[in-house]
């Protein structure tokens, strides 16, 4: 092959490669929308709801923290002790009746013989334990059928004494709830045993019920507790309940406690060292910790002004200005993109105050010149390859 032919081949090969690189410069792509593209989402919608861009600063993190505090067990369910359980249908109760001396009703047998040798001794009638009938009544000697369902033991005691007055000498009565089948709390999920725990006059609290069920089967820091009362329900980390006694709230009849082993997680995308779904503990994770767990931002690609958190936010966590014209999704949430500018040194304090939530998406946009740098690098490699091929001809 002569020199002229070699030169022609080199020129043709170089032109072909350059044409391919120039044609493909737009196909190099990015890891996702650029910072400006995300900002433009302010005018977009999702599920007929307006997407809101919220700048992360101290005021925003304080509003979010205040909302999170309002969702705790102590705030939603309160710490008021429940009244003593009432007697209900199916309960087993014990009744003992006393008569002061000289006992005229309970101091003798049916044949008239005295139960005690000394007439000045008090007499008592120990009545077999009785289960409350479906109609809510029990039957007692010299008292007859007595309605007890929905009443406290003290109320039933007074009713018994009232009915015996005039027939027995200074009668007294003690009513005790032996087996409570109606006032109970259900606990299920990741516990040693699923139970219906009867409530007593002690006033059981949430951790008492958990202990009755044998405790959680998984690590405390990876366990959450869901407490449902009627149509109200919320979830908290077990570790938080243990560390904050105010969250160990009294339980009430009909409560359902579900123990869940389901570590929270967020998804990291974009110009980060590791794009992945990252689990975290139920006790919470700050944004700064989240960035640390993905290895931080990529120095060669990340836009430090483009740190975004995508979240379906509760309206109560947003400012009145943000909500002025906002429309919510069918679930009553607002699609929010929180933005943090890490070029500002004070933003690192904000990152420490901002708490990640389950299913958050952490996205880091690419720097404006990152794609150009990527293209030039590819072009440089192609040029070197062209020279090497030409030299080999």
C-alpha cells in the first residue's frame, strides 16, 4: 500500500469517526432531568395535583418537624388513662355477699339451722362464679335476675345491697371481674404470639401489651408499631416508643396493635456514587446521613445546586403560601420536590435537620457541563483510536 493510499484511508476513517461522534453527541444522555428541568416542574401536574417546588431551609424543616410531632401516639391518642373495664356479656364475675350479725338471711340454712355457733358472728354467702348471659344478666339468691352488662363492679355491688336491704341485716357485697372477655386489645404481626389481651384496672399501656405477646421477633431498631383505634391509625418506630415514655400510651378496648418488621427505605438516583434503594431504621434518617449512605455526590458529574427530594407530602407540612393554589391528589397529598443548594455552606445544617421518609426519592442532577465533558472525553478517545489505527496501516 503506497503512502497516498494510506493518507486517504486515514482521512476517511477519521472523518467517519468524527461524523459518528458528532451525530451521537445528543444520544449520550444524562442520569435524569437537569436542575433547570426540575425547576420547570413547578408548572406541571401529577394525578391532577399541582407539583410544588419547595426550597429547603430552616423554616421548611421546622414545619416538617412540627407536622411529624403531631403524628405521634402521644399527640393523636393522648395519655389519659382508660376507666376501669365494665362488665360485659361473656365475662366471668365473682360475687360474695356479707351480712352483719345477727345474720338473719345468710346465717341460716334452708332448714333453719344456723351456719355459725355464735349468732354474733357475721355470715357470708360465697356464690359460684357466674358468666354474664347473652341478655347481660346474672342470677343471685334472694336478689334474682340482675342486669350487669355495661356496668362497673362497684355499680353492681350497690345494686345488690339495695335489693337485699330490708331482708338481710346490714348486707354488704363484693363483686370482682374474674375473666374479662369483652374489654381487650388485639396484638398481631411480628410478635412471638398473636393475642387478645384482656384489660384490667391497672391501665395497661402499649409496651405492656407487647410484653404480653412475647415481644417482637425482629430487632428493635427495625420494628415499627401501628396502633389503630376506630378509624384512626398511625405508625411509630418501636425504638422511639421505648426511648420516649410519653409515646407509651394507655390502650383502650378494641385497639389493634400491629408489630411490623419493615425497614423504611429511600431510592437514590442521578449523579450519586451509588444508585440504589437504601433501607434505614425506623428511628429515622437525616438527609445528610442519606447522602453519606450512597457515598455522596459524584465530583465529576453532580450539580451541587441540584439536590432534590421527591415526596407526596401532607398539606399540613407545607406553608400557607405553598398551599394557596395547590391541588392535592386523590389521597389528599401534594406532590412536592424539595430542593437543597449545597453550594451554600449553611445548607449542610439544613440537611441535618431534614428527615427522610419511607419511599422518598433522592435525586442529584448533573452539572451543566458534565455532558459536554463526557462528550469531549469520548471524542478524545475516538481520536486517539483513529491515530492508532492510521499508524498501523
